[in-house]
C-alpha cells in the first residue's frame, strides 16, 4: 500500500526567483495552525488546503501537493 505525504511550497514573483521553494512536508493534510506556522496568511489557508496556487497578481503564494514518496 502506498503512503502519501503533503508537500508545502511557495513561489515568489521576482526577477531572480528559482521556481517553487520547499517549506515543509506533512504526513496528513496540514491543519490551519501548521500552515500558519509556515507563514501562510490566515486569509489564504482555505485556498492552500485546497491545493493553493497564485491568486490574481500576488507576489507570494503557496501550493500544497499530495505526493507518493518513492
């Protein structure tokens, strides 16, 4: 049976960015408190728990992806 983890990353809209940056890995969908502890603003937590991604033209955003470790 494959086990999954949830990986939290963030992106920055800047000229010299290097793609998505790793923040944390979780054994289950992270709680609001866990996401807040990694810098996700309160008004974006629901969006991130649903997968996240950039909204409008914001310069900082988070993504949460379920992955199967290999």
